C-alpha cells in the first residue's frame, strides 16, 4: 500500500529568516545577545525597516545596563572639587531608558515592559 504524503516534513519547523547582526551591535556582547533574543521574538515581523530600530534598542539596553551597574557601585553622587555633585551616569540612565522605551514602541511593543494595555 502506498504511503500518503502531505508535502510537509514530519515535525519539521519552517526555516526562520536570519537577519545579519550589524557590526556596531556585534561589537558589544550584551547588545548582540539582546539582538538575538529580540530577533527570535519578532520572527517574521522583523523587517529591513525595523532592523535599525532593533539595533538602536539593543545598544541602548546594553548601555543602560552598563550605566546602572556602574551607578550601583559608585552611587548617585560624586565628589568634584570638595563638593558633591549628581553623578553624570544618572543622565545616561535616563537617556538610555527613554531610547529603550521609544524603540520598544516602534518594535510593536513586544519588548516593552512598560506596555500599556
């Protein structure tokens, strides 16, 4: 008796399109990991138009995490000429957080923990 075929491999998943990681993202290991995680999450919704947005998001997440880590070890104030001043890393954290939120919205909000529903 002949086997019936459906034209699909048994349990074979459709190949996912791969998107090359930009050099600027690839140079930063954390940004590269964020890119890969987000690209997998976006799947076919990651278009050529969204790739620069994802690159900006990935780099901003890496810079944000780095600045938060340094800020945690140094603290919110720094000493300059015998005076305490606000640590400039606070500005970096604020700026990168804004970039992360804005770019997450552009990526359909799937990356945004601040998504309003």
